[in-house]
C-alpha cells in the first residue's frame, strides 16, 4: 500500500490526505501513519494549503521522487522479465490507449 500512496502523490503537484484516502479507499488513521512515516524519512513535505488553512498539502521531495522512480523502474523490469520486452511494450501501449481515450 505504501508504494501505491507514493504513486498517487507522484501523479499530482500536491494533494491532501483526504484525497488520497478517497482514491485508495483506506481509512484516515492508516493514511496518517503512512504520511508521518514518509515525512520522517524525507520522502514528502506537508504544508498548510494556501486556499484553506484547515488542509495540509502533501508533496514529494526530491528524495521521494527518486524513490518513486526507482520503484517504478523495478516494477517495469519485473514485468519485462515476466512477459518479455515485446509484450511489455504492447501492454504499455494498451494501458496508455485506455487512459487517454
């Protein structure tokens, strides 16, 4: 689940814990623990929203972004090993087509 949280944060310039809870369908206390852990490790920063002082915006740090890319590359490598390079490219193309339709 932590890798998925990292992925979702990486897709946006910044987001909130509530948005992540909704997207991932996990409870707030679990999300809070993940965010606190990521912040302690230097993977993300939290700051008060410019538009609403009640919300904390979450953004990946350079370290967090590097970790995300490393995990993403490992995942891609694992897919290539499992399916082969040609099938991997076909799968990526199909996924891209379904997302941007």
